[in-house]
C-alpha cells in the first residue's frame, strides 16, 4: 500500500511540474513574440523617420544651392562687362614692362596706376606665384599657395599667352570688392595682374538674397542654425551666429571638395557643411560657398522613445492578459493527463486492496 502511495505522489508531482512547464513555456513564447514585434516596429519606424528627415534635408540643401548658383550666374554676366576696360589697361601695363627692359625694378607702378585713371591696382606675380611688386601694399609678398585653386590656375597660366579675366570677388585683406584680371608677360617670367577697385567697378547690382536663404533653411523644422562662408573662411551675411569664428571643418571641405557632416549624440545634433561648388577652371578665384546647417535630432529621438514606451505598455498588457489565458489553457491541456493520473491512482489502489485480501 505504501508503494502505491509513493507512485501516486510521484505522478502528481510530475503532473504539477508539467503544468508549470507548459505555463512558463507559453509566457516565454509570448514575451519573445512581444519583444520581436517591438524591435521590428522600432527599426521600421526609425528607418521611416530617418528617410523622411533625410528627404527634407536634401530638399532644403538643394534649394539653397540652386538659389546661390542662379544669383552667381547673374553676377557672372555683369562681371564680364568689365573685361574690355581691363583688357585695354593691360596694353599700357605691357608697354611699360617692355619700356623698362623687362626689369620690374625699373617700373614706376604708381605713376602707371594714375595713368590708368587711379581705379586699378597693379600687381606683378613672379614664378613662385607670389606678389613681387604692387601698388597695393597689403598684398606685397602675398603667397598664392594658401589657396590651392588659385595657385594651380596661376602656376599653369604663367606659360600661356593672352588675357585672362577673373570674377568680382571680396579682397582677402580688406573684404572690399575687386575685379581681377591676369596677363602673362611675353617672356613668361611674370604674370601681370590688375585689380579693379570698387570705384572702377561702379554700381554692381546688389542682390539681397542672404535673408531669403536663411528663411529657406529655417523652413525645415529640424534646422536650428544656418551660416554661410566663402572659401577663405569669411562669414557671409548675417548668420545665426555672426560673431562666431570660421569652423575648422571648412579647411577639410575645401581640401576634399566635398560636403561633410558631424554628429553630436550628446546634444542630439547633426552638423553638415555643404559645398556649393562654383569653382571654374577659367577663373583664378574660387567663388564657391560652404553652407553650415545644424539639424536637431532630439525630436526624432523623442518620437522613437515614445514609440518604444507605447510598445512596452502594450506588451505588458499583452503579457498579463496572455498569462491569464495561459493559466486556463495550461489547466485545460493538463486535464487529460490529470484524469489519467487519477485513473492510474484508482487502479493502483484497487490492485493494492486485492493483494491485501
């Protein structure tokens, strides 16, 4: 009789273990399913948010670049109207160079400047692509190797012949407008350069498009800062941080001739430096722009965090609801086994009584 009782106890313990194992297995599968759904929904939402933000970002940057190029094309047409005036002035410059026996130390550049109407500064660039003589003292000894595009242009130019006009640009030392033009000497030892001053340029049409560019940038709700720089690091117009220094990233953009970006996870920002490349092989000056745009990524992170929280709440409710269903289901599935165990116990008891009798 004792042996039958022990067997019955073992069978009941097995039934109890089986019921709990079935229950825990259901809960485990439900948790895995909820975690999987949450993860894949999060990844899908993150990808959707990023694609949307990137599309808006590309549109903003493309609109800014197109506007800059359109305005620059209009300026380029106006700049070309000044070429004839400068071409005529070079005949006097070359005549004086030949009169001095091609010895620049014998040339009186200041007198020649007055003869030209005192609206142009004169420069003589040597084979090292440095300003060896000039009527504009701040540029004496200027080394063009600081600007790779201009240096390469002038280095190749010294072996050519003819008149080579440049664009109207902002002078490096003073920031004033200048229209430059170049002509190699017949002996290819020097490059003669003329710099038309603002007085000679006249009323160059002023297209006030910095503010529209800023407005265009801030139409993107993710943009929190906009600044524009030229290729020598000068801030153009009134940016969102007009007193700031030129960022070190500008040198990398100019050297690599491509846009770059930096992400700051701590502040949830993405800073992009967009190169609006307008450099042309036919001009010594690089009129390209670098646009700095800072994008706020905190809103996207907040939306993703809310998504995860909502999924966790839904998953918790699902687990609690499923746990109750699992209890009922596990008992239902274990009922046939329990019936078999009870029957075996009854049979065992009957056999034991028979043996005793």
